[in-house]
């Protein structure tokens, strides 16, 4: 999607609530024109591979569960409840749900006002809109005031094929420079479910990246539990250390299994909290041996986890013999199918495995 089609995602949501005309392509058979056409929107495409375990709407379900004991929790969105899974909370607590329309700046300041009155707003929109369009409103209206607002955003990094207008490849870089803002990048459904009550318990503003819809479930196999501000070593390995966040932790685990056939042993350190960064865990793992160190992230190579880790190592005087990044290029990315884009930009499991073998 180019910049001239910024509203397509929302138009898609509006269309999903109305009857669609029969598809004018090569249809498999006759269709009742009065029956809504079943479609899969590119905006809610799952990152799960074929046959991979998934969990539906983990953010929405976790927020509903939290709402049972936290009456001060409210949900607010800018016309994107369905596409951020906040509609699950809206159905459970309609009197605690606020639809602000296509007005993200108003959304953020309204959330600030709610927080001033003692509520804990969970605010959802797309990551591109929150980081680019509402930065000053979050900075001055929420973060500077230290308000208890949780900004939870779908479509982070390269999780939609709709092009640069919706691909928030620089959101972490934008928000890392904002004082007193906690930044969370969960890996899977379990991570999201556990992160929701954790960020609610944190007193202060939070920016959290979201997956939504049918979200992959992988971390339950690694005796994992989310802790705000803590990195977790999911598996150890003598040859390569991958420091990762978001769904790139899932990819890193896949790469570790792929490289077992080549007798390459890969360790994976999952870093779900980008800010504050768990510097102690990173320094410990990098300092253990002379392994190839790789930072893998669903974000631009500029300003994200990779540079945060590199800065941590340099300030501490810990310089790994080999340091590489698996990240998106510093560019406006193409539109297209996600599997194609992930392979093109080097963040698919297969592309990442090829890179790792080339660096060894």
C-alpha cells in the first residue's frame, strides 16, 4: 500500500461490517448476493506457519480476564477494535469501551484524561499511527506526565503486506528516545497473555507491540514466563548466540532447529522488554564465550534492539569478536505477501539460516 492508500485498512474494517458484492473474479461457483462474502484480510494475516499451534486473540482475552478484577481498566481505540483484538474486551465490557473514531491524537489525549481520573486505559491503534502521527501527544500528554496509559499497537515492523503507510519498521527507534516510556515486544500468544497483566501492574506509560488474530504459540515449550524488564535464555548453544525480540524469537528458535542438521549449536536469548533493557543478562551471555553474536529483530536496522545491544556492549567494554544483525533495511519496504517479503528482507527462518551459515 502506498501513501495514497492510508485508509485502506480502515475501509477494510468498515466493509467487514457490511454486505459485500459478489467477487468479480473467477469464482468457484454461484454466490448468494445477499450473503456476506467470507474473506481473509491482509490486515489480519497470521504469522503462523502451516500446522503451527496458535491461540486466538490473546491480547483481547487477557484484557477481559484482567478486567474481572480491575474495574479501572478501560479499552480505547481509533476505529480499530476488530483489528487489534480489542473488540473482545468491548463485547465483555461495553460500558468500559470507548470508540474514538479515526482521530489518533484525540485518542491519546482522551486516554491521558482518563488516566488523570484514576482509570488505566489500554489504547489500541496501528503502530505506524501511534509512532508517527501521535508521537508528540504521547510524549507531552502521557509520558511527561507519567500517566498510567498502555499503548498497544498492531502491525509492528513487517507484519502487513500493505506497504510503507502501515509498516511500522521504525516504531521502536522513535519511542526509544522518549523518557520514562517502557517498551515491550512480545514473541507469541503466551508472551502477550502474560505481558498484559504485567504492564497493567506497572505504574507508568507503556508501548507494547501486538500480534493479533490467530497468534503462534511457541514459548510454552521452553518453561517460559514473562517478566517485565527481564530477558530469558530459551536454549543454549556453543556456536551462536541470537539475541532477539518479538516474533523474531520464534524465527530464531526455528533457525536453531534448522542448523542442528549442520551441527551448529545456537543459543537464543529472548528480550521481550526493549526499554528498560536487561543489560545484565545480555552482558552475561555475550561475555561467556567467543560465540558469533547476532541480534534479530522485526524492525529497521537503525535505532532498534540491535543498536541498543551494541551500545550496551560498547559502554561496558564488552566487544564480541563477531557481531551481526538480522533486521529490516533502512528503507521503505515493498508491498506484497508476507512470506515473500520476509524472505526478501532476510527475516524468514530460511533466509536467516542462510545468513548465519555465511557468517560462521
